[in-house]
C-alpha cells in the first residue's frame, strides 16, 4: 500500500471569498498497533473531520476494547472503522451545518488462517455498507484510488471516461459500447504487467512509480494538483503483517 502526503483544504471568508491551501505532510497510509495484519488508505476531496485530519483520530479508534481483545477479520475491522468515522463525521457535520464530499478508505489485510488478502472499500457517508473490492483468491491486481487520470492512462492506455464521452456524444447503444470496450481493452494488453509474477520489491517500486508520475505530471499541468509531498509505503504479508518500507519523519 502506498500514498502521497498532500491534503487540500478549502475555506470561505466572511465575504464569501474562497481560499485553497495545500499541505504536504498529511498521513494517508494508516497502520494500527492492535491489528498488525491490516492497513488502510484514506482519500477524498477533504479527508478532514471537524478541524482534525482523519489520521489524528486513530489513537481514539484504537483504544476501543474490541480492537484490543482479539485479531479481527478484515471485513469486521472495516465495519468498525466505518462506524467510528461515520459517527464522528455526523456529529461534526451537524455542529458545523456543513456538507462535504465522501471520506473514503481502502482497507486491506489478511484474515487469520487465510493465504490470500482481502480488500474493502469504505465510503462515508454515501456507502452505508462496507463493499468488498476483491477476495484476491484467483487474481493479483491493483486498486488505485483518488486522482486516477494519469495512472489509468498509463496502465490502460486510455482515460476510462472516454467511453462515457463517446457514448453521450454519438448516442451509442449497449452493443456498440461493448465492442468499443473490447477494442480499447487491447490497449491495456499491449502494456501487460503480470501482477501475479511481481516480487514484493517490484510491487513496491511500481506503486512508488505510479504516485511519483502522478505528482510530476500534475506539477506541469493546469489541473487540480491534489497529489504531492513524501510517499509513504508499506507491505502487508501473511507471515509478517504490516511493515513500513518508507515513512516520512518529523524534521526541523
């Protein structure tokens, strides 16, 4: 799992003027002392609840007795994470009378006694239930999240929005869309990455490359520069649990 460190904060002054601030030291890659076989990524337009970043709530979340008594399944953990932050957000949103976009989590890890990992998506408040991304029992793949335009163009060979644009502009029927999708899929096959054959080291390097490339392209593009700062990386394995490979420090 890997994440960059930029968080974008939007605010209005009393005259209605809008301001945007970028901070490049946010923690989006979350680890948990009481559940070492699970990790999470947080992302969204503004991963903030009240006046605190999501990561600042983790010590309070971890203090819950049910997280300390036993090793939880990845799904049970994801549900508890969702319940905790949904409650926090509802209280803060009600107090501030302000609605924001979703706060999203990708929760990944290993269940006890299982060989393959599991990945779940949590969306607050739009998704009332935890959604499984994959059981990963027969497939090795990647789960990009956040600003995907550059990553998808690199790995798929085209922007996934292309199909929607063509369908709406030319009023294609479902059969034509399916044909287009199959033909565009050939672009992805030309840059086939055998995820199942990649070593752990290669997987770390690939994640770092995709994030660095996104940051570097955004640096030159006239677009939302939502990615930046240091890159945090961890691995989660069935034999070791979560291990930080690259982690930013507090420096003077």
